[in-house]
């Protein structure tokens, strides 16, 4: 549509002074109709940030475009309607602009409820810590232990997205044509690709127009890789840079595309290919080398970036003799309180979650813990049981444990528990 309006301006059919003040978005049909397009939300955002105060969009895209504040959205069904509107404005004649519909928030299911999880008190606690601090989590255990069910409970523990994140997440879905009805997405996304998914689909790219991948779809939400060792090594290793920077840059010969990718990574794996190497592993048919190689696909730089590493054992206790477990709503309330405490403490540093606090800040005077509290942690670092990156991640977990307790800072017990949650899986420190 923008090209057609420019041609009419050049031909003297539409006043340039009016058209220059408006951004025109939409696909022009041969019959003069204006058809909807994908990616209207980020385009209108860019127009507003560039200083434009008005944007003409197809009628079908009005709800989506209206999600952006600070810019007037004008709906149009045909090119003739746009031309007539601009001519009327130039002459000071009365005209009516289509009013955008009211904002509607999508109702996304919160996932499974924690009440459905039988046993696994330690895994439930680790899931709560992950939700409270935004920490990445790796679970290793036999089939049927509940790893997938636990992962599907995580969205129900997370609070609704704040305005900025909701707009960013909705913009990514808009580019992909997944923003159904133009509704603003308020719930954190939960993306769980199959292990056969290609690197381009996960990271983003494409031979033509560069499109965001699944890691961008999961921005401000959760990316769950079930059966993680089955994923190609190229996919697993390509996650390292986005995990650190919170964005992904896809370079082409003459340009580069930058997409948001601040996601929470959730990994699940069996202890070996046959899945029976739990406990003493007497029924396991895999050799020790096969076991090491299987989980070794996750070890190293990738797993070093995962805060919580948990071993999930098979449930042995009969469910009927257990006390009723807490539901997701109860745990979500504690998570929300812990996140608010983090937001208050870290606001001056431009952060809002413990998982995103850089190491130098953790060791700075304001957040630095005394040696009496970090003694065990210092010993683990000196012995090589932890890398410096792992050291910082233990500190982040300790702060989250303190926030869940409502304490002003971590104690020695918090650091000890955090160290256990960091190294329990026994794959990498």
C-alpha cells in the first residue's frame, strides 16, 4: 500500500503534506482492497519510535495495531478510502476514521497443576525455586518419574507478563502470523519442540526472509527440551549465546537480524539410552561408556549455564499415604512475592530477576556475602568442583531461596542448599 500511496502523491492525486505524516501498512490487492499482513505490531512500534503519530493499517489488523500506545491507528478497507481520507484532511473537510476495537487479553491455559504430581518433594521445591528466580533447570531421571509433568507445571507458577514483555512477546508472534485475533499475550509462552526439530526452526533464520525461531517464541517464557540428549549437538550448542545475552543475532551476507530470546531453559533427560540406570541400575543394559557419552552431550559449556541440576528418582511411595500436595496457585503466590522482592532490590541495577544478575554485581559490596556464609562454596571453587560461572549461579540460587523465605539475604544454609541443587545431577558442576 505504501508504494501505491507514493505513486499517487507523485501523480498529484494525493497531497504529499498529509501522506508524509502517515505510515501506510498493508498488502494492496488488484481490486484496490487492502489485505491484512503479518508483523503489523512491530511495524507500528517502529513507526511510533521513529516519531510518527499516525498509521494506516488494514481493517483486519486494527486490533493488533491498537495494542501500541502513543500512535493513532487508522483502519482502511481500500486504497480509494485512504486517498479520500487524505484529500479530506488536506481540505479541512469532515471525515471519519475507523475506531480500533478495545484491547482483549488472550486466555492462555496455565498448564498442569502441581497437585497432579505424586511425590517428588525435592523436585517440586526445585521447580518453585526455578520459577521464583527465573533459573534454568535440568532434570535427569528414569522414564515415569514425572519430569515432563513437572515441566508442564512451570507455566502455572509464573506471573502474568508485564506490559513491556507482553508487547515484545506479542510482536514476535505477530511476525510469525501467530497472534490470533490481534490479542495481547499476557501469559508466559511455553514452547516444547520435538528433538527432531531443525536448528533453523529452533534458532531462527530461513533462506528468504529471516524469521524468529522457537527460542524467540519462548521469550519471557519457557523453552522445554524433553529428551534433551536426543537433540542435535548443533541445536544444543547454539543455545549458549542466547542464554547469556538474552537475544539471538542471525547474520546474512549484507545484513543481520536481531530477535529477543530471554527464555527460561528447561531440560529433561533419562540417565541412559535405555532409561533404567536409576539407583543401582541393575536392570540397565548400557555400558558405562554409553552412559557417559549419552549425558556427555549435555555436559560442558551448555550445562554450565544451567543453574539448577536435579536428579529425579522414580516414585516409590504409595500416593494414598501422602499428605495432599500444594496446588499451583499456592506456590505461585510465594513465587510472585519472591519476584517482587527481587524487583525492589535490583531495580537500581536495571535487573528484575536473580538469574539475570551478572557475576561482578553478585560479588560487589552491595550484594557480596561474608566469607563465613560462602565458606563451603569457596572450597568447592578451590577444588575445581565448580567453575567461576557455576560459583555465581550458586549465589543466584541462594538469593532466590532467601527471597522465598522472605529473608533480607542468604544464610549459610541457603548457600549449602543452593550448592546441592546446582551439582546434584552429577553431570557437570
